[in-house]
């Protein structure tokens, strides 16, 4: 942990790619000209869709990834190419020769490389046998693998964190970067968001009737009829004041305030009163040390849908009061569409542009303003004095986020310094696994080496000619899942997450979360809601006009965390991280950050995964003997109360097997090891090599949950931590946990 605490956080470089242009200059020129870019969709068939247009990026033809083998070029998603372009511009503006000196990368995305996942699904669905190229598609579908391709370009080995809170993801990534700097965990962080238009996502919004059939997005217009889907990317280089000063970096602007809250009203529709938005605007301004009347400009979430715009307008009026009439507001989604996971980051960069250039972008296409509008709605580009800008981002699952940016020369301090870190403690654990519903069942199966029976995966939605064997979670006992309306339609991963979380809270002394005070939730996963994602895309392919609008909202990565939060009544910080099993350590680290900041009293950290035939087949591509698994592990962590100490250590990302083996050797802790071996030597080579020099007759035998319970992806790391805690409590000694990522990074932890 860094020793300094920043007075101010400077943004020293930005990069932006949108349908309006591939850099800052092109985007600014488009805003000055009040330009919009809505065109017919050409990437896939939309003939049976209500909407036929979108805001698309015209990517350059050159080969962008020079260090990636040419045979992998087709596996780089459009969104990742946009992200690389944005990173290039941000580093150039910041006068950084590369990524050396950057402590972390945090990127938000809603869909990741969905187009690669769609290709995998179509191939798997159409063939009764294994196909060439499918293993590569499996790997490059993962957002963290896509980011690793960018890291290879810059020979960078730092931690990469992927946030996925639907349309708030990009803003969350920037806010998380601010928190890392505020708490002294980092001095320089590259943060932003991206998304590319994909058939599944476009079809999903179309089935919800959220896309404008007119093709014209009209945020805050009385007769608006929906949003236009867009694509793009943006990043910011955030530096502590000291770090920027050391290298003489010029600031574009200041990152001064951030807040996150959860709207429990509905999975896709906002609370009409905008209560969560009021909390985030209030919290972000409090962190920035300003009042509403000091805000000059708001880049609104402003999607152009009937519900969203009224809710946001109502929230602004309630938050600002009489000052609302003097605040300029616009929605740049009217010009470039809704960029989903990239929206919050792109709109933050637009605020930086407004602060630096002293101008305001317009909310285009407004003919008659909605009666709910009480602010100064900017309908044409204008020159203006801008000292403080605020941007709102709201996403499916109820994630609300607000960022406050100040002019580079604004006086005063930035976010207040955080308190002393303190020791992180585990107060309770819970698990759902193929061994049963409970942490004790998990521990018993692993320690006695009793593998559950392998079963045929029954979660399929069409006939197929090949079998998919998995270690499946048994049916839930009658008392393990509460009666909760949202569970009737929820995916298995939601049920696993809730059950494991409730057990952990019960053991911590907080039944159903009662008595936990301000509770936060961090959810980690690898694939997410694969059953509903596959089922929905199958419907899109088979009967496009009949694809279910009820299924699509459940496909977003943060749907499980939203349901868990709704049951527990958690309306504060809730976030979802995507990554390998080792991503649970990133979740623990974010929980630690929230606790240091004083945002919460306790955090429920969950790692979970579910399986259907798609995931089961995907796992078998790595090795025919490797069986897919599913379930969840949960921990309640805090800086207060009696519990087991938890010390986590980050490892740098690796780009090949040799680097992986080297880094695992540096992480290995030899006593009472809870490892990540699969039991298949060819897959375990790096981990076996790392431990080879330390194994002896006196070394305590290691426990390897994957060898007993199969490859559970996003749940595996959580199971390791839960097992470590269970053994530490039972046997009275500490246990070390080695979490070896297979694609990007590895981490370690000690529990006891």
C-alpha cells in the first residue's frame, strides 16, 4: 500500500472513441457542429426488429494489435479495439511513454466481447462434435482476456480489474480508481469503459421496446420514444497530486467526487422519484466539497426512454431545489447513442472537454421539453463558463453512479484522506456446491476427498447429440432459499449467491442482514447468467420477433447482485467484478477500500457460477477429463468485530505459461495450502512446478477443491477462501490460499 494520501486527484490524460469520432479533436468538432450519427445497422440482420438504426463507430483498417499473433486478430472484439485507441490517446495526452508507473487498470463493460461469445454459441449449437477454434473463442470471449491483449501491447503486468454494472460500469471504474488513490492503494490508475454493439444486446433492448422506432433519440423531449444504441470507449489517467507533480504533468481537470447507490425499485425501471440518483448526486457533491448551486453543468444519463428521463429530471429538481433552474443540463446520448458500459466513461471525458474548453454540448432533437424539466436544458452548442461538471450514470440492476469533475485550476482540496487501513477480518462464511448447501458440506467433501456424482446437465433449451457431464448443485433444501418474488424468475447463479450470502451473514451474527449496519455487496463471476444468456440468444436466432423481454434483463452480469441487494435491502455500494476465480481477491480488495473509506460497516463478498450445456462443453475443451461445476462461496468481511484475519496479496498479470509459473512460485506459501489444482497434470504444470521445491514429508498436505468438485470458474476462488476459513476455525492454524488464474493473473491470501 502506498504511503501517501492525495489532496487532489488530477486527470492528466483522456482518450475517447465514439460514433462522433476517434479522438478528442473529432468529438469536439462534432459537438461544436451539433452533429448526430445515427445510421442503419449493418453488422447483423435487424429486419425483424422494431428498431433498425444505431450509432456505430467507423474503425480504422490498420492492424492495431501488433504483439498478438496474427492468427488471433479475428478474436479481438470491436470494443477492445476502441479501448486500445482510447488508451493510446490518453497516454499521449498525459505524456506517458507507456504504462510503466501505472498501478492498476480498471475498465467497465456491460457486454464485454459479446460478439465472440455469439460466434462460440452459434458454432456449438450447429455442430454435434467439437470444432476447431472453439477453445480460442472461449478464451477471447472473456473481457479479462481481451484486456490482457492490451497489456501485452504495452508489456504491462499490473492488476486489471473488470467492472460490470451495466450502463454505470464506466463511471464505476473511474470512481473505483479515485477510491484506490484516496486510500493510498495506488498513485496512478488508468480507468474507463467500453462496449461494442452486439446482436444479443441490440435484440434485448429491442424486445424491451427501449429502442426508438423513429430512429431518433430525443432525451427530455415530451414525445421521446426510446434510445439509440451506440458503441465506444473512453479512459482517463488519474493521478494523485503528488504523483502528477513529480513528473510535471499538466492536469486536464480534477476528479473531485464520486458516489454509488443501488435503486431497489426494479431490475430495469428506475424509481420514479429517483431516490438513488438523489443519494449519488448528494454524496458525490459532499465528497467534492460543493453544493448544488456550484454545479455549472450536468451531463445527464438522459437515455430518451419515458421512465428514465422523468426519474432523472425529478431527482435533479429534488436534489438542487431552487438552484436547478440555473444548472445547464444536456444528454449527449442524443448525438452518439447509449454506449452502455462505455457511456459513463465517455460522458466523463465529455465533462473534461467542457471544463477545458469552456463550452457545453447540446441535447439534440428536443422539440418540446418534458414538463418534468426544471433545469436549463442545453439544446444547441454554447460557449459557457464551466468550473464544476457532474455526470450521472444509471444501469440495469439499479446501479446509480455520479462523478463530479472540477476545473484543473480549481482551488481547495479534493477527496478527504481515508482513515488508517486496519486489519481485514472474516466474520462469516457460506457456500453452495455440488457437495451440498452449506460451507460444512464443502469442507467435508474436500477434506475427505469425496467427489459428488457426475450428472448430465439438464439445463438445455433444444435437442443436441452430445452429452455434457457436470458436477451439479443438488436441489435446494426447503429451508435454504427464502420466499422472495424475484427468485421465481431468477437464474441459478442468483439462488446460489443468495443462499451462500445468507449463510455467511447468519454465521457473522446478522441473520438476513439484520444488525449489519451499512452493508455493501461485491459479486464476482466468470461467465455469469449463462443459462438465460444462451436461452435468450437461442430465441433471437430461432424466432427473432418472439425473443422474451422477461429473460433479457437476467442476462446482465450484475443481475444476481441486484437480486441479493433487493432481498437484503442494501441500497448503498453494490458492484460486480468479472474475472477468473482469482477475481475474488479483487473483490476482497474493493471491500477493503470501501471499509477504509467509511462507506460501509461490513461487506458481503460473493464468488459464484452456474452451468448449462454451453459452459459444460466449454470447460471440456480445456481437457476431456475436466468437468464443469457450479455454486457459490461468500464471506462477510469487516474492519471491526472478532474474526479471522485475512491478508491478500496481488500478483501481476502474466502473458504466457513461463511467466505464470514464475509468479506462482513467488506466491506459494507452504503451510496448509489451499490450492487451485485440477488433478490433471497438463493443466496443473505451473502450480506443480511452483510447489515442487517446497514439498517434503514435513509439509502439511494441501487441499485442492477443484480435484474434488470440478472447475467452478467464478466460484472456485471463493470456495478456496471459505475452505481456508473453515479449516482455520476448526484446526486453529492459518491457511494459505493460492489462486492461479489460467488466462491473466494469479493472487494469494492467508486466512487465520
